[in-house]
């Protein structure tokens, strides 16, 4: 069964999105480390998307469990783009901060991106 929540794509939605992820994964009896990784992944995606989004943009957050697999899905409708590619950094920027999403994804099983009506 899939449970969805649509929220405005703003930094003010971080707490609500994290609470949703925390509660749903707690119901599925996920380990605390996996729960924390999922919350950090959601925060990373929202912060990255919110910088580029227009004022009325929204995103969909859904969690689905099938057998022993739990799927966390984030959808944001805009021009096709991979939200986790590293931007070009200058020498004075901290590389560790820019790589947070990449490090979290290593601990998750897999990530796939699909675009409707896009490239």
C-alpha cells in the first residue's frame, strides 16, 4: 500500500516531510539508522530543489511497502534533471557539504529516476 503526501516545495516543509518519513518508517519497524538516512536524503533533495523551484512548486513524497522492500519516492515536476549531480564547485567551497546526498545514497539500496514527458 502506497501512502502519499504532497507538500509545497519550500524549506518550511522540511519538518513536515521528516515527520512523515519518521512516522511511516517507524510503523514499518525500520532501524533507526535507515530512518535517519532516509530523512537526510529527503532534506537534501528538498533543499536542492527549493533553490531552483518557482514559488508555487510542490513535491510528492510517498512510501510504499511490498513484501520486505520499502520504497521512498520523491517527485518534483520541472525540467528533466538529475537532482543529485554535483554542481561545479569553486576551490573555496567545502566538498564534504556538497557530497552529503552522494554519501547517503551509498547506504541505500538503489535510486532510480524517471521523467514523464521528458528526456
